[in-house]
């Protein structure tokens, strides 16, 4: 009996491994884009922390979107429960399908076209049959979503210097500057109120939405027209993701695009700061080019917002940066 049980366990593990491998293959397959040139990994580049180094993403036929490509390595670790900068999806297996039909990302007409492309590929058909041995049908959308989500969820970084310090008690993992930075991050900087240090390893996000102050000034004059536009297009049934990626001004309304609650205008999800030194440029619209600027911006704006004006010296900002580089 024991042997049987462990046999089942390793069957399940082998199946998961197969699904992750299949997800990885799809993630790297340009044939799933309208013009055959764009794959998930065109924007989520492994060597760049699964971001693209661009201000905003560029998809099929050189079309630019409106948002900065987020890292995918934080999803599993931070146990994210909402996806995209405005949290418009609450399930990963929905989120992974959206880019395929987004007109400025992979540009397929619809999910039927996606399904046909995968089903027409003999190699894919065989791989899906192996990864889902009990399935009655040859390749379904749910299966595609499952393997992509399994792959994204499996992405992990090696342990960071801060992990060594916090998880393994290695007090030498952070140098003096980084230690001072950590104290500011937790203490007077109040960064850890949103970029939480809780979790094993630290999640560095509170999974919540906050007003950012970024991008909103430019559209402040135009709010009534823009919010009307969002409500109208949503009544017409346009997918939020496609709308947001093709209307830069409306994209700046953030979470309002999802809830249509005026209280949510300009709110964005707190990004995890894991690997943050590798993912420039920063913020939902990629408008902040460097980590130094991002720190200046957050020190100024967050303290203003909290009503506790915060003055950090040049040296203290360097400390904070040294700490962020250990994440
Ligand atoms: C053209 C560039 C581009 C391509 C191609 C692309 N993405 Fe993305 N991805 C983005 C951008 C930009 C966002 C953020 C969009 C937003 O928040 O509105 C994003 C967000 C995501 C998210 C949510 C991450 C989070 O932290 O909330 C997931 C998951 C994701 N992409 C997976 C994929 C998968 C899987 C593919 C391939 C099927 C893919 N992406 C293809 C640019 C791209
Ligand atoms: C009230 C919650 C809150 C506090 C406090 C806060 N942040 Fe943030 N942080 C956010 C949100 C939300 C964003 C995303 C803003 C956007 O994209 O418009 C963000 C973005 C960032 C980014 C850019 C990350 C990326 O991937 O683009 C950095 C770096 C950062 N914060 C550092 C800090 C530091 C350092 C502090 C302390 C001085 C701090 N934050 C305090 C909520 C917070």
C-alpha cells in the first residue's frame, strides 16, 4: 500500500512537471501571436526579472501599450490574489489568457483563434494529451490556461541577500549601508507599511491598492469626460484589459477601470519589491526611469500622503537604495 501511495504521489508530481514544461513551451511560442513575432517572453524576459526594460510594453506590429510590464517572479512568492496593476483579474488562470487576445500584446482575434492554433499543432496536441491523460477532449482553453498559470506560478528567484539575512539569520548578508536602509524602510520611511516584510520569504506588498500621485496630474482637468468614457465603453462590453491598453488617459484612472467607484480613481496595486533593482523603469506607466528616482518619488509622495513630511538626507537615500538592492 505504501508503495502504491508514493507511486501516486510521484505520478502527480510528474504530471505537474509536464504541465509546467508545456506552459514554458507556450510562453516561448511566437506562433500564438497575430503576426508570429511576439511571445510572452518578448515582454517577460527571464534575464530582466521577467520584465522588458521598456517604459511601456510593445506588442504585435510594434504597437505600444499603456503600462509597464510587471515582473512575474513575484506572483508565486507573494501569493498574489489579484493581477495587473489595477487588479482586474482575481485568478491567475484568467490573467494568463488575456495577453493573447489583447490588441497591443499578442493580438489574436479571440480565444477561438488561440484554441485553433494550439489544436492545429501536432506536437502541442500530443503534449497536451500527455499532460492531461484523463481529458476527453483534445486541448481546451482551460488546459492552456492551466499550463501557463502553472508555469508562471513556478517562476522563482534564487534566494536574495535579504532572504539570507531574514530567513537564515546570516547577519553578514547585509552590509552596513543596507542595514541602515532596512531601518529606514521599517522605521521613519514607513515603506514597510505597504511593502510588507512579512512572509517567508518577505512578500514586499500588502496586496492592496493605493493612490499613487503618478500620472493623475496630467488628466485631472479631464476627469469627468474620462470617467464617462470608461463607464460607456464598459456598458458596451469592452474587455477592461483591451480598453486600458489602448486608452492611455483612461489607464491612468487605475482601479476605477475595474470598480467604477470614484473613490478608486488613481489607485494602483502595491508592487512587490523583490528583485526591484533589476526591473527599471518603474511605476504602472513606466514614467520613473531609475531606482534613485523611484525612491525620491516614494519618499516625497508617500510622506506627503500620510501627513508626515519626511526629510531624508542624500546618505539616507543611498542607504535605502542599498537595502532595495538586497531584495
Ligand atoms: C507586449 C508585451 C507583453 C506580452 C507579449 C505579454 N505580457 Fe504579460 N504583461 C504585460 C503588461 C504590460 C502587463 C501589465 C498590464 C496591466 O497591468 O494593465 C502584463 C501583466 C501580466 C500578468 C499579471 C502580472 C501581475 O503581477 O499582476 C501576467 C500573469 C502576465 N502578464 C502573463 C503573461 C503571459 C502568460 C503572456 C503570454 C501568453 C504574457 N503575459 C504576454 C506585457 C506583456
Ligand atoms: C501607501 C502605500 C505605500 C507606501 C507607504 C510606500 N509604497 Fe512604494 N509603492 C506603492 C504603490 C501603490 C506603488 C505603485 C505606484 C504606481 O505604479 O503608480 C509603489 C511603487 C514603488 C516602487 C516602484 C516599484 C515598481 O516595480 O515599479 C518602489 C521602488 C517603491 N514603491 C519603494 C518604496 C519606498 C522606498 C517606500 C518608503 C519610502 C515606499 N515605496 C512606500 C505603495 C506604497
